[in-house]
């Protein structure tokens, strides 16, 4: 596929999506990008990037199917779990394949390492590390796992052979985003937001649970490498599971993160104690991703030449605190 191709982008106003769009615009300045924008107030910021805006919501399935069929590539950073939304994207791409059979349309879908979450009690439970280069690991993920129903539908579409779908599953993403609207992440920042509301830092259980982290700039680069691969025509994989990529970097223990956040927030005078309070997940369900284990390694991404060059998660925590405090002050 030539450098002059068209992209329909979902999730452009989000943290991951906005940063990915900026990266892809830099890589492919001649590509034509169209983005779905739900809030009219965000349209100008997206248009300023040289992107055509389509006003609509994820429930506008006919609209989404139409624009998916009108473009060479669809990138979904918008919703990993909305089954009707993703069915509409696939239907549009299938239609595209029928009208332009000489050129397979491409899908890059965002899933997540929430696929691997186990008990949400803040305790360490398993030595198992899932490798995206091991097909048995990816095929063996539970059917009832978070995101899995949509992923399986996408794998099935890839098996049918009319479209080329790729799935990228990020872990905990951190760092300041580069997108047009939202530029703070979820897991670490929600922990800070909850602490500001409660005037205390809380963690679920003993905090011995393990996740991976990836800097937003590194993750955006992975999307670029995967799109490069998809456009190159060199991907001869026959099994759709070979087009699944963990967006995973170094591992960390959640208890280490909470203790450091408590120290930083206490030093800023915004919580009452430097000692994290132990709670059950039912008290703060928003902290769900910080209460489980999710361990993965992106050997498939590394084989593309992906390098982890972003600042490590622990070293960004002082900035994450300041960014989240500034956010709270702006909303006050």
C-alpha cells in the first residue's frame, strides 16, 4: 500500500489514541486521517492536527460502518469492549474488501493486558508470564477474560482472510501524552485522584501483585511499527494470532508504587499520612486494575525492532503527582 493511504481513527481524544495519532501523523505525513469525535468541543483541537473530523458517537453504528468501509486503515483506540461498535468496524472493513479486493483493508485494534487479570485482592498469584510470540499463550487466554469477546471476533475476521487485523494490548501506560485533548493515564493517576478525595493513599490488599508498565511514547512507537509492518506487504503470517502484540515493558510491584506515591503526596501536604491504608477492592472499584496481576512480554514487538526508551515508571511518579494535582486544581 502506498504512503498515500486513508485512515479512520477512533479514540483520538483519549490518552492513548491522541498520542498514537500524533505519532502516526509524524510517520505518515501524506496519509489522510479522519477521526470520529463525540464531543463537539473537542473538534477544533483535533482539526488543528490536520485531521478531518466526523461528529458522532460509538452508538452511531451505520456511520462507523460507512467510514470503516471508506478507508484503507481503521485504528480503534476508542473502546476495547464495545461489541456492537467493533462488529460495525469489521462489517465496514469486510465491505471495503469486497469493493477493493486487490487491497486488503487493515485494522489495528486496541485491547489490553487486562486480559490476564486474576484475583483482585492485591496479592501475588502466579509466576506465569504470557509471551505474545507463543501462540499457545495467546490462544489459551480465558474466553471470559476482559476484552476477550471482541478479540476473538477480530481473530475470526482475520481467519476468514478478507481483512488484515492486528491487535495491540497495552499494559499500565504512563507518562504525559501528546494528544489534542486528554494526556493523563488511568491506573497511577486514578490512585492519586482517589487519594486526593479521601486525603489518604489506599491500596488493595498487601500490594504484592505484579503488572507491566509502558511509557506512552514507547507505546505510540509500537503502533507505528505495527502499522509499518501491516503496510509493508511483508507480513506473511497465516494465523491471525500471529498479529497479536502485547504493549508491555518492565514489571513492577504495585505496593512499591503506592508507598512512593504516599510519600510524595504526604510531602505535598495533600494527604494526612504517609502510610497507605489497606482496603478491599469493593471500597474503590475504580482501582480495579491496581488490584490484580497481569504479566506479559512483548517478544513479537521486540522482533519488529521495538525499543523501550521511555523513562521508567518509578522515575515518573513525581511528575505524575504534579500533573494530577494540576488537573485537580484546574477542575476545582
